[in-house]
């Protein structure tokens, strides 16, 4: 019988992380499914890891834009990979925190002794959207299928109107509120006084840092060239980064979610993106046995949820102190902090609230606010505003990117966090190898 690793207090190691280049919607991966992206990525991750695939006994993978033909995308990816068919595989979805959830599930399985090595990740394609049918048309088609006479068939279709044949794209609004993420972020910007200028400044810096990261070669080993359509050369770098933009370029963009007084534009928000990312996790002992050098170790993780009617994207402010407490460290002790950039406004609101005494003590229940963030330690290679945001892949990208940068800086502790639809948030603390 396997002994649980919680009793052994064995660390969970991340030994590899890889992603595809991220591509703006309807560009390099136009027509590619999330399954194609995820399968190509996982196969390349296994090929590069120099590990016997038979040792990997779990794959947890996610997608946010659901692919009807492959609802359990994880199992399909596993079957298209060198993993043994006996390897367990299942799918998860936690909106923008999906691959964080995949990591959590693999980590928990390792802690419980249910597996020794697992792959966690996610993929999304915003270029191949599942288009649905209206409810009246769906009901009519089902009634037609079950009809046994011409009269029953006529009864099924006579209620239909031309509008019922209009295709139904995936929803972009919160089910509970009817507001899009952008509208909720705009509300937060107005509530906390985050100016358009501050958001544009932040977005420009994100692109500049991402461009510098590519130019320095920092990302070369964690991004696999991707060639899925068989036309032209493979995509080797993210194609959303605006290396040469200026503040004047941002200033010319019109607000996207509130025409009068709006501050959020396509320039200071993350874009619809296609891509995949994954991590290989295992026990520290197995890594040593296989001669693999870990990128780092999972120290703690915390998930949080809040009401959605106000401050929808502020749940990371709840999760971050919890993760720090579980890790036994303080905010100012972190070598690196990497926060998902759904919107510049959301990042700036979160940092402002964490450092605000009233919010920290009254809303978060902390003894004191967190110190203002040191820019030299925060999103140092840029974030989702620059790289793009394939919803289910972003967390795995952030973790790989952060652990590799932590290595370059000689180790220490790092925190990765993300907001997600539904008023959800996540934070994870990592220890450098």
C-alpha cells in the first residue's frame, strides 16, 4: 500500500514546464482546436522531459471554451500521447484559474499517494468557437427527432420564428450578474479611482518587459515552436506583444466597456488568445531517482471566492494572504510576485487594496496591510496583457515563467496568483530549487 506523502512530508517538484507560443485570435492558430494545441504541447513536453512516460500516472487538463466533440479533453490528450492507456486523465475548469486548478489536483493526488507523477495544464482556442442553437430551436429539433407523424412534426416546427435560427456564440457575461468581465473591471476602476493613464502606463510596461524577455532569450527554453496547420513556417514567439508601442498609441484607443468616462480599452486589457501550457510534477524522491533537476517546489496554495455583485476580480486579495500564511512567509520576503493581468485595472486595484489599511483590516481581516509592492519583484517579465490569455493555459505559463526566473535570480520564494470569473481567486507560493 502506498504511504501518503503528507505523512512523509515530501515536497512536490515541478521538473518541467512548456507552452506553445500564444497567438491572437484568428491568426496563427486559426481553425486549430484546443485539443490539437494541447495534444501537440503535451507530446512535446514528454519528449523533452527525458522521462519514461510509464512513470506518469495522472494527467489533469482543462479548457474554458468547451469543445463539444471532446468534453473530457484530458483523456483525449492522454490517448494521443505516449502515456500508458492506464494513466488516469480528467478535465477541470475554473475559468482563468483552470491550470492552477489542474496543478492543485495533481499536487493533492501526489500528497495522498494516489500518483507519483502527473501532468497539469490547459489549452483554449478562441479561434474555433462552439456555436450553439437557441433554446426554441433545440427544443424543436428534439421534438422532431421524436415525432412519429407529420402532424407531430408540424407541431414541433410551427412555433419557430426566424430569430430562433440565429447562432448563439459562447456567453461573455457572468451568469449571475449579466455583466462581462470587462464591465466588472470598469466598475472596479471607477470605485477605486484607477485612472486611464495609470492603466495605460501599466500596459505599456507589460509589453516592454515581455519584449525584453524575448530579446534576452529568457523564454526560449519554455516555449515550443508550434506548427499545426501545415502552412508556412512554425510560430516561434507570441504574436501579441507590441514592442514598439507608445503611450500616444494607447491614448488613441476608445473605451471598450463604457463609452462615457470609460477607462478600459483593448490596449490595457488582455486579448482573446489561443494557446496551451503544461507542467510536469512529481515527488521530490522520484525526481532524484530519475536524475531530474527540479525547477522548484510547491510550498502552499489557497483558493478564495467572493460575492460577484461588486469587485468581481478582487478574490486574489483574499487568496494571497492565505497562501502566504500557509507557506509561513511574508509578502516582503518574496523574491518574485507574478499576478495574472486580465486587465491593468484589476491588477492595480488588487495591489491598492492589499496595501490599504482599511481594506486589509476590515475586509480581509488582516492585522495590517501588506507593504506596497516592489516593482523590481513584480511581473518582471510582463504578463497576460502582453503575452495574451488563453484562459486555461495562463496559470501554467505563469508558473513555468516564474520558476525559471527564480532560478536565474538564485532561488528564493515566489508567489503566483490569478483572478477568475465567478468571483474566484487563487494564489500559490513556490520555493526555488
